[in-house]
């Protein structure tokens, strides 16, 4: 039997009866009726009452299943079901359906739905992490117990649009936020004032405990803050537009890397997303950027997206450093214009091609992947403005049901902005790994990867590769493994760890290892 999407596709169903229109609306909204392969019911009449009752019964069962999965059911549709069930009470009884259970079903639907227009979802992460290594003469970081809680409300007004509102609380911290992170303990000199060491965890906020817009203490210590606010709506076929007062680049661009999930995937920030998507705080995990853009899908195999994002759109006055170090307004300060072309030439191959141009009012890269992200033009003051051109590519090849291959590469061209000079530097990063779906047991996943964290490859005209805090330049490398074990449908446990060789691009630093035990609750 073949799934169909509309009662109107059943050629021998007459649309003259009120019941036809009611069932058609339910079918098209919830996809809850099945016909014969030739899209007919093969009845002796246009549509016999028995056949109609079978379709109605299918909708009853489907809608109860949908609500158990968290899908909202409109009150008007519940009323339609009541009237249809009363009309076809005899036929439903013959089919073995107890009509007297309808009221119980309706009560169940009403009691278990959060809202007729809004779907609530959430993620809670508990983690224990420890690390060893770091700069010479530093102590190992203490074992820490961190958490991050997210509640997301997705509201639809037309059935095709989506208003996403996200609330977040966490207990990560940093020097600027009044505490310290693992990376800042291990690398007190090679890290930076913006908390961006190579030891960053995948679910750790980019700016924990402080607001980079004003360099003041911000959301932290388990305070509840708004981290995401985005509205997506269709304009014409194959074209959608989004407006977001608070967003991350990954809200708009597919990540492609299969272990990108912060709660279920890789445990390091390096492993999960192509660095080009992280430009200008694009994945800050604190809703830093105000963005607008579009999603164009002319073909199921082609997806093109673009956005413009301003970091300090809400601030009316640019005071410069240190008052508003990132600028102010939509167009006066740090911003990014980014694009991604996603291609799916076969059912087993996904390719993402990225380009972004960004400007920062101060000397930062804002990827939060290495200490060199702050003071990216080595040797120049923090107040130096920069232009950044970034290109990247990501690929995932599902070559078997047992394992998938994934890789990314990125290259950054950073130039001094304005008329103050022509300093420049370039940075590269790459990763290759294997993702194992249903590892050892159905539903469990695992990842194994190796790559080079972000590292300066060249510099000139006043900028240097080796800064005062680096003793001996050396290319950093990272190896990582994790295993995500599904305890239940809503609870998973992930032991994982990664080792960094020549951390922060300094061979004088000890090889650094980070171990993590993460438990994730989803609902």
C-alpha cells in the first residue's frame, strides 16, 4: 500500500459531503490515510461508509501517536474528529474501534500537548571533565562538574513558519566572567582574555559568564538568559527568509559533520563544526549576532543560504574600546556576511562550500578555537581593526551502514583594516574522521577523528606568527574519540576525550589530554 497526501488523490471519492472536506483537511495536515497503489479504494460506491470509517480510524490512531511524540494537534481538528466519530459510530464499531473511547483520546490529546501552536523541547547536559598538560610549571586543572540547560519554544502561526525562542542557563565561567576555565588554568599565557583555548568543550559557551559587547560580566552562574530568537517564514516556493535578533550561524547553515551535536556528538569544540561557521561569534552559544538571510532550495540536491549578521546591532552609540569594543548598530562595528552552498549529488554524499567576509573593530578572529583567535594579527595592539576572508569545505560520505567518513578544511585571510597599516596573517585548520552509527548497539553512536586545530601559517607587514607568549612555534594536532550510549530514548551518556600535541602552537607546552563524561537529557 502506498502513502498518499490528500483525499483528492483518491479518484473514486466524491467531495460533495461535509465529511469528505473534514477528512481531507485532517489527511493533508497529518498525513494519516492510506490507499491502494492505484490511489483508489475500489469500493462498490464512490467511497463506502466502511472505507471512509477505515480512513477515519487511521487518523484517530495517527493523531494519538503524533501527540505522544510531542506534535501539537489543533483544537478545531479534535472537534472534527468528534463529529466524524459520531456520524460513523456504527461503522467504526464494526471495525473494532470503540467509539466510547474517543472522549478519553481527546482528553489525552488535550492534557499532553503544551500548546496548540507552540512545541516545547529541551536539553539538559551534566558533565564531568578533567585535563592534564598545558604550559610548563602549571598545575593540572581540578576536575569540574558543569551543566547547561536549554528550553526551546517553536511556534507556528501558519503551519509553514516558525518562531524559535530559546532560554539557556549554565555554570561555565572564565577570567573575564569572574572565574576560570580549564584552558585558562592550563594555558595562563597562551590562552587569552576572551577564553578561547584549544581545550574548549563542544557545549561550552564561547564567552562564558561575560558579555563581549561591553566586556562586562553577563549571563552565567546558572542565570536564565535568552540565547536564541529567530523567525523563519516562506516567501515563495523554494525560498524562505529568516530574521533573528539573537542567533548562531549554525541556526541557518547545515553543519554536515555527523558528530556536530553538542549533546550527543564530539566533546571538543574543534571537532564539531567547520571553523568558517564560527567567524564573528557565529556559534557563540550565547546568541551574540543579530542576523537576517534567506534559504533557497531550487532542487532537493541543492541548497544555497546567505546571511548578514551584526554583533552589536542593539547598541546605539559606538564608544570604541573598551566601552563597546565590537562596535554599535547594524553597520558600525563587527559584522559578518556569509554564504553556504550545500550539494547532495547522491543519497550518500553531502558537500558544503563556505565563504564569509567579516570585519572586527578590534584584533580578534572570534572563532574561539585557539588562543591566537585574540590578537590574531600577532604583535599588533588589541585595538587594531581587521578584515577577514574565510573559505571552507565540508564533506560527509556515508559509504556503508557501518561507518561514515567526514572531513573539513578551512583557510582564513586576515588583513589590517583601515589606513593604519597593511599587516596580514593566514590561518588553516582541517579535520578527518569516522562516524559510526548504531555502534555496537542500535541507537548508539561513536566518533574517531584527527586533525589540525587553527594555526597561523604565515604573517607579514608588521604582524608575526610567533608572539611574545609563544616560546617555540609548532603545528598543533588533535586526536579525539567518543562513544554515545543511549540509556533510554531521552537519556544518553557519552564518555570521550581528546589529546592535543603542541597545544596552542607551542612545542614547549606539554601534550594536553582532556577527558569528559557527559550525560544528556532531551525532551
